[in-house]
């Protein structure tokens, strides 16, 4: 008997294991189809790590399948229980798919960041909602479902790191370029625009290094993304822990190229940088946010204020000396920002030795103090929820500032994007990275990151418009065409071959 039929009859009935039917859990990672820039390339499609943990917490008599809409369009497929994870910007799509399953009488569950931050809303569209971490709730959800008494709401809370299981990686049947691994959770800084402190707690919770190394040995891809919010925390002993982790990777002979997220303190200890590079660190994503202290104050980026904006170049230089690149995130649309501040921030990026940059519009994510403040000030303009959540991907202005309208924010941002993500600037940055880091790999990663993010921000803008100011000049045109060919060749040789290899191993 197909499991689909079991589900239809079993919605609130006790699941009868004695009959020996495998029960099927379908995990869904929905994709926001209104913003396809995130989905066009292997390097911007990432495995949903939370669902790998949900799978790991599911008893072995369950069959588990993952449907990732970044790779595959949704089609209604058999399941007894359907579980979603979702960012805010994907929530409307999760609700749309859930409606199809609910119509078919199949029980739907949603967990993850959006469901945790906007629980009342999620409860309207799902049969069950799990807030917080799966580790604290999923075993109970499954037991209750099997017993025919599944509840509407479960609270997973924040758990001891020893409870985190190894991610069940065989569910990732798609050709993801990176394996995602998390070594710590939590952040005490509470920047106004960020949900991490609310979702993951104020205390850094660091996993045991040997356990992380064991999990790393289970990964199959040559590239790893450590998804920690700050790989080297501001906790006593964090440097030593990081060194142990990186040294461990070298000693166990892992040949990985990796990236992660970290703050300015990443460059404090030369030994951390040395072992990071030796273990395969290529680029570090860092929340620079702004070059101007007033803008940092607006969003309570105290971490950078404490160090001072003058420390940026020293940090970059130290990382470069070890061959490590820096992928900076920068925010536009703070309260004090005017058009000239947008342009100045763009110019700062251009002139700085930052290798790659993600320039986004300040966005009030649900559950953040920014959301509460802007809501109270009646400044959120895209607020027809849940539909408007689809615009909360940082590329669209969802609020107004005291100095700028929604249109002004968007058109000025567009100008900044064109200045930074044009072919000429990206090529210049790439050669500069090569010069500064003496690493071909780092230069290529930085270039690829800029290229990808530019494509995401300038989605729909014709290629000729992003060519660069010199596009009309013959010499420049020749130069761009030549470098285009070289980069395409490298892409074919290295990247495409690797993706094919990963696909063949699935
Ligand atoms: C890695 C990461 C990315 C990666 C990969 C994303 C991916 N596919 O997983 C990349 C770089 C692509 C990315 C991009 C973006 N990201 Co991001 N990202 C993260 C980060 C740092 C870690 C996520 C992670 O893997 N954590 C580890 C796993 C284990 O945790 P988890 O997913 O939360 O899962 C746990 C619980 O939530 C729960 N759970 C999760 N799902 C489910 C499902 C069920 C059924 C149950 C029971 C439980 C459950 O249990 C899990 C285990 O405890 C988080 C910050 C953070 N600390 O969470 C931001 C974060 C998720 N990103 C965020 C944002 C805003 C973005 C971007 C919009 C930014 C941008 N414009 O560049 C884009 C959007 C991309 C897109 N495609 O839509 C926000 C999301 C806020 C929100 N309300 O949606 C976060 C929270 C950071 C922040 N600033 O607040 N991101
Ligand atoms: S932006 Fe970074 S430092 Fe600030 S709260 Fe979020 S994770 Fe912590």
C-alpha cells in the first residue's frame, strides 16, 4: 500500500507500526520564486542544515526524503508527515505548499527562524508549529504523531550543545557545492537588525572540537561552509578552541577549502590565522556594515564601534598576509543615511582592500528590535503579511528612513550596485586580491562571490548596463572580453568539473 494512502486515513489516528508500513517524513526547503537570483547557480544554493538535524532526530523506522525547491520544483508527493523550514522571505511559499498538503489531509509542521519569530502567523497556515531548536522538541513531535495526539505548538527552546546530533547527510541528494557544518551557536551582541541573539540565545555555545572533527569526516564535498555566526567567539579560550579545530583538520588530513563568518577579532591572533589558512580557509564573511560610526550607532553595531572603523584596514591586511580574503557585508538605509552616505559607503568599498562585498538594504526582520522600532514608528511600508514577506530578502526597501523614501532608497542602492558589481570593478578587485593575498584560489572565490551577489542584486538588468564605464571604449571592451574568456575557461575547468564530480557521487 502506498504511504500516501496511510497518511490520508491516519491524519489524527494512531500510526499503526505493527502493519510494518514505513512511515514517511517529507522535508521541504521552499524557495522564493520571485527572486530567482539566489537560485541560478550551484554556488548560491545551500543545503538546509536544520532539516538535516530534524532528519537525524527522526527514528530509523521512518523513511525521510528532502525536497529542496532551490533545485527541484515542488510536486505533490506521498508523505505521512510534511515538515518545512523557512526563512522569512520563503514563508509565503511554504504556506502555499502546505495548503496543498492540508487539502490532501496530510499533517504539516513548520519550524525554523520564521516560524519561531512569527509563530501566530505560522499557526494559521500549518497544523503544527515548532519554535526554537529541533533538538528540544522533535522527538516529542514524532512520538505524539505516532500516538495520534500531535499538538498545535511545541517549544524547542535553546539546548545544550551536547544534544546536537551529527547532521544526517544522506538526505542531501542534490549537487550542493558546499557541506555546511556548525561548530557553535549563540551571540551576545544583539545588533538591532539581526535575529541571531533572539533565536540562538545570548550565550556562545561551543561544540566539542573532536565531535566537530568527527562530523567533518562524514562530509563528502571538497568545500565546507562553517555556518557559525562567529567562528572565533569573544569568549575566553575561543582562540585556542579555533586553533585546535583547524590543527585537527590538518592532522586528520582533511583537504577542504572552507569559508565561515567571523568578526573583527578573527585577526587578533596570528596563530589562528596561520592554522585557519593551513586547514583550507579561503574567505571570511565579516559584518563590516558601515564605514561611518553614526550609521553603526543607528543599528547598534557595538562590536565594530568598540574596535573603531579605523581598525578595518589593519584587520584586512593581517588576513591578506595569510592568504585569506574578506567578504564584507555592508548595510544601506540606516536612519542617518542620505543619498551621499550611500555613495560614500560605495566609494569606501571601492577604494578599500575588501575583496568581496554584499551590499544590502537594511531590512526589519521579524523578531528583531529593528522590526519593533520601525513598526512602532509606522515606517515599514511593505507590511501586507504574509504576502509581503517575499520582499524581505534585503534587495528591496521595505521601510522608509527619516531622510529617504522607499523609491529613493531603491534607486540610490541601484546606483551603488552598478558602481560595484560592474565587470571592470570586479576584475580590478580580483587582481588586487590576487596581489594582496598571493592566492589564486582566494582571488577566484572573491570574484565569484562578487559576480554572484551582483547578479542577485541586479537581477533583470541587461548585461550591457553592468559592463562598466569603459564598455564603450575599444580597449576596455577588448580587455573585458579577454578576461571574460579567461574566467569562463577557469570556470569550465575547475568549477563545472567539480560540480559534475559531486553530482556523480550522489
Ligand atoms: C548559513 C546561513 C545562510 C546561508 C545558507 C542558507 C541555507 N540555505 O541554509 C546563505 C549564505 C545562503 C544565507 C543567505 C541568506 N540569509 Co542567512 N543565515 C545563515 C545562518 C548564518 C546559519 C543558518 C544555519 O544553517 N544554521 C544552523 C541550523 C542548524 O540552524 P537552523 O536552520 O536555525 O535550524 C535549527 C532551528 O531553527 C530548528 N529548525 C529549523 N528548521 C526546522 C524545521 C522543523 C520542522 C523543525 C522542527 C525545526 C527546525 O532546528 C534546527 C536545529 O536546532 C543564519 C544565522 C543563524 N545563526 O541561524 C542566517 C540567517 C538564517 N540568514 C538570514 C538572512 C536574512 C539571509 C538572506 C536574506 C541575506 C541576504 N540577502 O544575503 C539570504 C537569503 C537566502 C535565500 N536563499 O533566501 C537571517 C534570516 C532571518 C529570517 N527571519 O528569515 C538569519 C537568521 C541571520 C540574520 N541576519 O538574522 N544564509
Ligand atoms: S550581526 Fe553578528 S554580532 Fe550582531 S547579533 Fe548578529 S550574529 Fe551577533
